[in-house]
């Protein structure tokens, strides 16, 4: 079955961007215990000082859906909400392969 | 030192998209031997049938620059060129952390 991927953008006031990134890093940490989550990276743009990009790879779409109701995720969403001025799901992927994905010969 | 990341989009005629993805998968395979390359994933969009997205994470910017002159990379670029109708570097990241990055506690 093909992996499922997501690429999204969060925006905040520039003075809150690093605080938002720190919360998203906590989300990435909490994903360590979530089996279906293979990659969850927090990316700070070179040029956009108000933006944080999140790249996610999941074993499948269901694994991603299930994660949204986890208590740890819900509490981080509540923490982050006041800082977020915008959210944009830039791309979703039905298939993801490549170097660095666990357990997957390229 | 912070990792360096890239997110780019390649477009091809819809009938050539999978062929282009296959060449980019070869590039991902060749990155297995490239130490500075930590992640190189090929992503097929759910909605854009002419597009392939590549997400890359490098130990630093220099490692990425150096990879562009590798023989394997040069020959894959030559193979892919006739299929590519457009290229867009969507984001570059000065810092990348998260779950799934080798050797990096979140």
C-alpha cells in the first residue's frame, strides 16, 4: 500500500514564529510514539520569517486521520491556535518513496 | 550547524509524469551513497497529474551544492531534461528538525 504524504504551511506574526515552531517541534516529538508516522519535519523558511512548513509521511491516510484525535495532538493544537494567523495545505501525496523513509528500499 | 532543506516541483506532460518520477527515484537511489543527503523523497500529488514534488534534507547547504556536480546526478539530469516542462523551487529551509531525520533527537 502506498504511503501518504502532506506538506503544509503555518503562518504566525513574525515575533511568534519561533514560539509556533517550538510547539510544532513538540508535536514532532509526540509523533515518535505514533507508529503510522514515518516522517514529521519542521522547516523554517529562508525567506518567509512568518512561516513554518511541516512535511509529513504516513504509512497511509488512515494513520494520519487517527493521529488527529490523539490527546497529545489535541493539546498542542490548542496551544498553537492563538499563535496561528493562517494555515495552508499546500500538497497531499498519494505515493511517497525515497531515501530516508524507514524500511523502504528505494 | 543547522540542516538545509529544499522543496521543489517538477512538471511534465501528464503522459510523461510517471517516467519522470522513475528517473527521480533513480536520483533518490543514487543519494543512498551521498553522505550529506539525509532525506530525498519523491512525492506524487493527489490532484496534479503532471507534477512530482521532491523534498530534500541535507546536512548543510555545501553538501547540497556538491551533489549537483556528481556524475550520477548529471546523467540523471540529462535523462530527465526532455521530459520536464517546468521546475519550481517552492521553499528552501535554513533549519529542519523532526521525527525521521537520522541521528537527530527531536
